[in-house]
């Protein structure tokens, strides 16, 4: 027969494992949210780079036209 002490320890271990599992799920959700934010940031970055390249091209065209 298990003693009160070992039952208490088992309950404490079970509680600790449950809390750790909950924390693991929260961290997994946070990582997923961060990965999503990173992908959006990459798209925003690429969009800004594309716009800057267009501005630079128009600037080059305007400069060339000014020197003609």
C-alpha cells in the first residue's frame, strides 16, 4: 500500500507535469504567432524593397532626362 507521502509526491509530480504541458502549449502558440509575424515582416520588407527600386528607377529616368 502506498504511503500518504508517496501519494502526495505523485500528485505533486502530476501537477508539475500538467503545468509544464500547459506552458509548453502556450510557448508553441507563441512560436507560431512569432513565425507568422516574421513571414508578414518578410513580405513587408520585400514590398518596400520593390517600391524603393521603382523610385530609384524613376529617379534615374528623371536624371537622364534632365541631362539630355
